[in-house]
């Protein structure tokens, strides 16, 4: 769960128009996207966020971004099949590669017979954004049986997920988010499935006052429904370390709290309150949100 940047590519076959551009360069001035077609072309490149078409390049932390290459053509055929090779990269601040998928179709060595052919490349925008990081998604489509290629670049930025309200008193952190352990992706909206498991994740915690190289945090969680019935309640998830303390380097990696539910009557909305505080100083982080548990 430390590595939550995810990439996948799915093939689908649907009907689209036949407008082709085998050799062309184009820039979308609204999103900043750029593509160069050299032998391989497509009718359109669409951006989908959580399954809906958008015209933006600013994504909320945890959104699923899909790049849809519609009706890709120009491949040389062998026994009636096309043999594309597709690579996908995400680059941070023009220098750091945070996602590197050299060939997303390596399992399809026998070729593809779909007509027309749509290609989808997607990633989860769960990326650092505290220092105004700038990102670029690069997708390269090549012909394994020919010389054609198609290159697409999309610059983008990440904004905070507004699901959680975070009040911070002098504790450093890199990211705080609610993670759907069942679906393996961050939670964007307030709707929670009672049959799924969730984890509240605090990454990169620093700044607690050390005593003899140990820190002494209290990490509490409470989830109550609209009638103030307790669904989850624990005054200190770190109670085992009250006397011994915690190695501050362990907090830099990750601090988590699991959320799971039993089926039954729940009076929505429910209020989640999580607090991390330092026993030896006033430093604390308060995390709150309202959830609809269905």
C-alpha cells in the first residue's frame, strides 16, 4: 500500500468515425496535451476521470484518470492481426519517473484482431502535491511489425482531496487520505460500502518532540452515526507504546487506522474523528469528515 500509483491498460472495441491523420502534430490548448502521429493514428484522444469525459489537466488526489485512444489505425497486419506495443510513463518535475510501464500489452504476443481498436491507459492520481509538483503523462504506441508510432503527452497537476478536513498544529506530514483496501484505491467521495474495508493513512509524520530518541503519540479514532451511536471507538490505537514510545522513523513511513463495519442499521450521515497528538507537546493533527455508509 506504500506504492499506490497504479497503471493498467484495457482494450475495448466500439464504433467511431473514420477520420484519420497518419502524419500530424496537434496541441490541445485547453489541457496542454500534445500528440505526434507518425504512421499510427487515432480519431481522438479523450480524458476520462472516474468514468466521465473531462477537459482538464488538474486532478484530485486519488482520482482515476483514463486516456482513451479511439480507433487506433496504421498497424501492419500479420495474418489479419495487429501487433501494437504501448508504453506509459509518468514524470515528476521533468526529471523523476514515478511510473514506468515499458509494454502494457506484453501478454498479447499473438496480436489483436479488434476492428475498430480503442486503447485505454489509466493511472490513479495518488501522487505527492505538497510542493506544487508538476507531472507529465507520456504514452507511446508503436507497431511491433512496422515503423509507425504515436506519442502523446499530458501535463497535469494534483490538488488535495477535499473529503477530509485536516487541522494541523505543527506536525509535518506528506499525505493523509482514506484508502479503500478492498478496491485498492483512495476514497474520493463520502459514500462508503459497508462490505468493503478501509484504512486511514498518514504518510511522512514528523515533528513530535523526542524524549531519549523516542516519541510518545496518542492516536485516537471515533466514528459515530447521526444519533451519536458509536460504530468505531478507540481512545489510543498506540496504547501498546505508551511506556516504551515509538521510533520517530517508523512514523515517517506510515501510520494507519483500519475501518471495517458490520451490517446493520446505521443512521447516516456518520462523523469520523481521528486525532494524532504528542504527549510531550501541544502538537496535534485533527482529521474529520462525514461519511454515508451504505
